C-alpha cells in the first residue's frame, strides 16, 4: 500500500472510543466535550472487517487507541479478534494505564504484543494536576503488570512543552532507565495552527517517512493528523474510503480545524 509520494503505508491506528477516564489539560478542553452516541461508534465486526482489509492490502502494524481504549466494553475480545488476523506483525495499544493492572494478563493472553503508556510526570501531585484527578500509583502498578505479562517493550509517551531537559521530562527519563522502559518525548502540538515536531525517540511527525493512516471510533479514515480530510467507511465502503485516504494523504501536515486529540488517538 503506497501513497502518491511513494511512501509505504503499513501502519493503521484504530481508535475504539472517544471516551477517556482522565482529562489531561492538553487534550481535553476545560468546557468538556460532546461525546458521540453509542450507535455511531464502530462495532467489533466493522473494526475486524476494516483491519482485515487493511492487512490484506499491506498494513502489518496495528495500534489500538482511544480516548482510553481500556474503557471500551469488551476490549479484550476485540484484541483477540484482531490478533487472529493473519499478517499483523505488531499489535500494540496506547493507554494511560490506570486500568492496566487489571487488564494486562487478559490482554497478553488475547494476543496483544506491547503497550505505550502516557506519563508526563512522576510527581504524584503534578500528575494529578495534568490529568485532572489521575492516580499515578495506578499507572506504576499498570506498568509493572505489563512488564510481568510480557507486553514489552513498554514505551512511555511523555508530552513536553519545549525540551526533553524540562524537569518533569528528565525525571520521567530517570524513572524509565531504572525500570527498563524506553521513553518517547512528544512535543505538545496544536492541530489548529499546525504546530508539531518530530517525536524524540520515535518517528511520529516526520512527514517524509510517514507510514500511517488513522481510523476514528466513528469510522472516518484520516490520511493525516494535521488535515481535515476524512473518508468514512460506513458511507463509502471500506475499499473506497482507503483508496481516497491514500490518494489524499498530503506530503506534509498542515493544520486541522475539526480534528481533536481525544477522538483520533493522537
């Protein structure tokens, strides 16, 4: 699967819900959000059909995202369904890890390969402030559970404002070094103005080698995080939506007035 700039597209990010149990200040607006209706959210069979089509056409890396994917009812069953699709080399999930202690073992047994965990500070009070109420001790327990169950390598996603030398970022790095984790620094982005940088420790944000498409919980395939182009699988059919997403994937990200981090999985 190649786009018009001859970039090989082999990575699909699948958002399974727009809901989240945290309210991180850089993700959720202070006034709250309008949640989509349950009937608008893709059913498991629709996700399975979409992922199978994608894999049959060259996708071999799947990441399950949200919102917070662990609050999607039946998430373990969904992971098992996806894991059985032949051709997937990397099946991962991005989570805030609040519920990971409970889910690590069944997710591993269902076929999940690894997890990325959001952690912007290891200070209990600062973490509570950033997430507007989150308990960092649950995150630490979730990380240990993920390691125990082999959901490795466990990667930590740390949002920074300007530099990896910020005090919170440095403390997260020290924690990761001590606990056998790898850290990725994600510069705080602004979809509306097109402000983004390449992820430190990863490849996200590097438009020249971008290999991904995204599908939202309501079935919109997004060619680019920083674009308002979208193609709905329910309205167009899976094959046509993918075709148009590939054809309309831009060479470089620009800006997105309609996309929001909480409903596209970042």
